[in-house]
C-alpha cells in the first residue's frame, strides 16, 4: 500500500512524499509547481526536476527535519510507530518544522488562516518542561505537530511580549525553548555565555535570552527563519532553511566527519557553490570554525550550520546565505564528553593538539590564505579575551566556563603570533 503526504513550502504545494509497501520513501515535485517561474527547490540536494527522487536521494533531507537519538525513540514509542519510520513521524509531527516546510495528509489542503495558539501560564510551562523528557516536543498532544531536529529536549513556542504560547496545527513559532539538562549541569548558562560572547565579538548569531520557571532554567533562542509578515496582524512568515548535512545529502546518523559526515572542505565548497554572497559567507564560516575551536565547542558538526533561502518580496528571487550561528556550547567543560572535533582541522581532531601548521593545512584544503587564517585566529582570540567578562552570566558554572575559555583564548593568542 502506497501512502502519500502533500509537501508544502510556505503555502505552495510543491510535491508529494510517498512511502511504498516496503517502507521506502520517495519524493516527486508537483509538475504545476515546476512550471512556476518562482519555483524554489526544497534542498540543494533536491534540485528542481520532473523525475522522482528515490530513497537514497531524498532521505537525508526529509529525515534531517526530525529529532534524533533517544528523543526520536521516545516519540515513536508514545505515538505507537516505528522509530525508523520517517514517513509516519513526519505525518504525526510535520506541521511546524525548521524552515518553511509543512507536511499534510493527501488532499487535506494547507489553510493559511488555520493558525491557532494555546497560551500557557508559568505553572503550565513548568509542568510541560517537567514532562518533556517523557513527552518530547509534546508529540501526541491534541493539535500539536512540532518537529525540531537534534538530540536535545526542546520546544517550539510563540512569544509575544511576556506571553508564551504553544503553536497548534501549522501555526508558526517564534522561538525555540531549551530547558536545563540534568546530565550536563549549567548547560543553559553555558550556551548563553557562548552565544552571547559570539554576538559581542561581532559574529552573526541567533538572539537568545534566559528565563526561569519554578526551579527550571531555560534558554530562549529567537528563530531566524521566522519573520513578521507585513500587514498581517503580527502573523509570522516562514523563511526556508536547511542544514549543511541536508544540503549535501548526508543523513543525520552520519553528521560527524569520522562517520562519513561532511568535512570543513565540503562546507566551504558548499558556500562557494550556493551562496549569493560567497565572500561574506566564507568569512562567516571561517570565523565560526575559529570561534568554536577557541571556546572549546567540539560538537560543531554539519547539522549545526545552516543555509537560509530568503525571497525578495518584489522580484521573487531567492537569496541564499549562511544562517546565523546557533547551538554553541563549550563541550570541553564536561569531562565525560568526547574531545574529538566533529570536523577535523588540518588533519587533527583533538583541539588541544592544534598548532598553526594545522590551520595552514586547513587553509590549503579550503582554498583560503594561510596568513589570513592565522591572523584571524589571533584576532578572534583577542576579541574573546576583551569581551568575555561582560558576556558571562551571573552563574557559578558560567564563571567556571568563562575561565576555561579565557585560558584557551590566551593559549591561541600566544600560539598564533607572527
């Protein structure tokens, strides 16, 4: 038996996702959509064409929309579906996803006016966050169809002033809320420090704020793929995005380079191929690589970098650029976490063993100037040292992490002298 989901990009029906009797998915663009001059592809790995994309070609993009690991396992168990069934998972939770994509049952049209929100009190938010480990993404709760990639508990919410709401159906969210994690003490303040510091030194970074409800700390990350829709009563419009793994056709299970995931060479090549402002985005990507190295974020894999596809309101042309940075954490602070970099730099995976010669090799591999790369390491290390005090939250663990980052920054600053 063939099962079908209609795939929408904003309000445009772009094609059909099918699952055959053997459980394999495939995707076909709608012929009428392809005839549209303003037709936009779903992914760099799924260019516009009439021919169907088979399982091997399309799974990386569609499975990449879904949560991973234990989170996915719990959701599947709660919904009574197979953990490995991408189609069923998208059918249940594919309403409000990353970017501008929405999945609807066959012939059930997406209604642009069918937006609704459930306002939640502080007490309700506390209860939701306490239940989140048992019910990730609130999957199975009536009217809620939210999907966020990654292996960390989080929630898509709508924030207006001090009022928080849960999006229902296909309504867009404005923020991603990530509560404290019992396994990694102070994770909220770790991310707040690393994200705030990145913004303070001038890196293009998603906006964040922290909050607390009862005894639960959380971080709110403003969605850069949601913008106020002009003249539509404060409604938000979706901006399409995809992460580098999706764009390169690499499934989430192989997001680390050592497991067959993307390398930095692949990432820089992707920017050169697709960005409308490659010089700007190559600099942004270089800065992010250096920043993650200096602050000790070893988990900067291919799903932690994304592309934004921004339409010009007048011409309809799509501008492709690197998305703001997100999910930056000093993983080096937690001794139980692996010390290998998600993507090697100049042939080395252990950041403490990196030397200027490895960055020279990295420059060669990615088509950058050796001198520029080494100078930029020293510049970013210096900016971190100058700005970290005012970027450190008033929290004991944040102060400990700040001291660790300062020591790493001073080491890099001294290593990369001319």
